[in-house]
C-alpha cells in the first residue's frame, strides 16, 4: 500500500453523501481531507460525521483550493465547469461527476486546463467500471454478424432515497445564489442549442444528466456511431437510430417519475446469441448488474437461457481505485475528459437530427 492521496469534496449533496464520502472514508488509497459546500449547515454536519477538522470545512471553493496539502478533488456540484477549471488551475487532480459540462466550449476549456496544468481529469461514469458491464462488453465484442443493438434507459422516481439513506440538507443557501447557479446552467445549454433549437434544451439536459451513462457504454463496446434519426416528444423523451455500418442501434431514453422503477438495459442481437445487460437502481450498493444470454447448446438447436452474475464489486469503489491508479502511475483514465466530450457531442448531434 502506498501513501494516501488527500482528497477534498466539492459539493456535498446526495451523490457525495450516498457514494463518495463513505468510500473515501474506508479507502486505503485516499484520505478524506476537506469538505466544501455552499451550505455551512451541511459542511459542519458532515464534518462532524467524517471527522474533518474545522479548519478544512469550507463554503468557499477558492479557499479550499489554496491548500497546498490538498492533492485531488471530487466535484459533485450541479454545474462542474467553474469548479473544474479552478481545480485544474490550482493543480488538483479531478474526479468530476458526469456530465463533464453543459456545452462543448466548456468541456474544451476544462480539458485544456487539465492538460496545461498536468492533472488527471477523470469523469465519474461509474457504470463503465461495473464488472457486469465488463463481462457484457467482452462477450459482445466477440460476436459476429450483430444485427441490432438496443439501448433503453427509463429512470424512475428517487423519492424513496430518504428512506434508505440519511441525506443531510441545509436551509441556509440564499435563494439568489441558487437562482444564479440555475441561470448559469440554462445559459450554457442555450449557448449550445442556439436560438433555433432552444426548445430542445430540456431534452438535451436530460441526455447529459441521464443518458450519457449509456452512450459511453455503447461507445466503449461498439465504437463511435453516426446519428441517422432522432426525435424528442413530450419534452424529454428521446428516440434515436444510430448507424454502426453493418448494424443499427436503437436508442431510447426518458424519465418516468411517477413510479419507483429503474428500467435500464442494453440488448445485442446476433446469430450466435442474444446478450442483454440489466442495471439495478443505481444506489443499491453491491447489487449486481446482470448479464442474460440466449443461445443454442453446442451445435444443437436446443435453446437455452443463461443468467450471469460476474461478481458483487461496487462500481463506485472500482471507479476510485482506477482514479488512484491514474494519479500514481500517470495513466489516462478510461473515462477521460476527451472521452466524456464525445458524449456531449453525441447528445448534441441527436438534437441536430430532430426535425423542427
């Protein structure tokens, strides 16, 4: 075991509290060193829970980044652009929750600053580090004659999160600060969409916030597609057809907030076998992502279904292990800034194919 890397958390909301803080606390590779959030109430509460000394509990990100002992940050704010640029300029390695940014111009600046300051920029696509996905990816890449891929992601309500986890929230953030942050995100989206496609901003935002989890998995399994068709209906539901040369991919995504259901799957159809990947609700820790296979037995026409559980490793923990490896060994992350930019580009390309 090497020296622990000192990490600060920027943005101490739901994803930080459910996933990142617990794994950092137990990690043999990282020291949970500092906390930063706009809410003093949240910072103080979590500081007590995780034993962070009072001098390293911040509501001002700039002050935290001045600490020369701080080596890396995980950015869990709603908008990652400003924290990402500032952290890079301060020489801190970055694990940034997805999406990397809300437009391509922002993404390019974040990537540029990370390179200029020689820091790791890794984007938190935890599903890329899921052992179930790795099994699925290796299996489908060995298939010949794929005819169709289907990507299906309809997330459901998170209203029962509070009954499973203790989420600490503060009521001390001024309303004007909240509204300023929301406006900056809307402006960034509008800048990418342009006047002509401004009405597609909500669908584009959903693509970045939900569906990029799936586009990166699709791209890492099959490569970069060309968008043939896309449609947006009921404001946020998206259907698209993607060209992979010898086969097509049907992509469909949306949110169904009226039900506690998580419906996220990838299917691959080929002559030898059909292979599908089934994701659980994302906050169920150590719940396996299941691979299902339909194939004939040997050279017979006896048809069989097989269910595969690769293992029970937690993808968020694997993500942190990979981040450590990248920092220590100066490796390019599997989910680098440049790679995450491709998901933003693909989301935008889909919006460009929508008839207006």
